[in-house]
C-alpha cells in the first residue's frame, strides 16, 4: 500500500473505494477512545472534516497537551514523523498532524477493507 501524500489524494482514494464513511467511523472511534469530545456525522464534507479536526488539534496542542498526546497514541501516529515537524509554528504543526491522523486512520480502514 502506498499512502496518499496529501489530503486531496487521501479523500479521492477513499471516495473511489467507497470508504470515506468508514474513515469517519474509524476517526470517531479513536476520538472517543482518546476522550476527545468531537464526533463527525458520516455525511460530513471532507473540507469540514479537515477544518474541524485541525481546529481541534490546534486547541489540544495549545490548551490540553496531554490530551493531544493521548490522541496521537490512540490513533497510533508515528512519533518519528511528529518529531520531524517544526514545533515553532503551531498552526502549521496542527495542519501537518491533522493530515498524519487522517493518513493513519485511512491506513487502518484500507487494511481492514482489503483483508477482511
């Protein structure tokens, strides 16, 4: 599996394989397990999904850092990838981390669909 390298490719691939709804379900599941008070409707538009998740990640980084770390752990985002980002620009960091979260969730959904 080659992972999508940007948000648009990820959403396009999810739509082609009819897995966008499952991506949202998986994201909601991990947000719940990480005790993050956020749930997306399965009809949420991709742009809204990205913006709301990015705002949430930004808020967590700024105000609830331990919850942010818990979310990364729950989603199973690569620590090496997170460390490679510049932490000085929180807005850019939240955008990059949001994509990594969605990319990892996509990976889970894709593998489950392919091998189940």
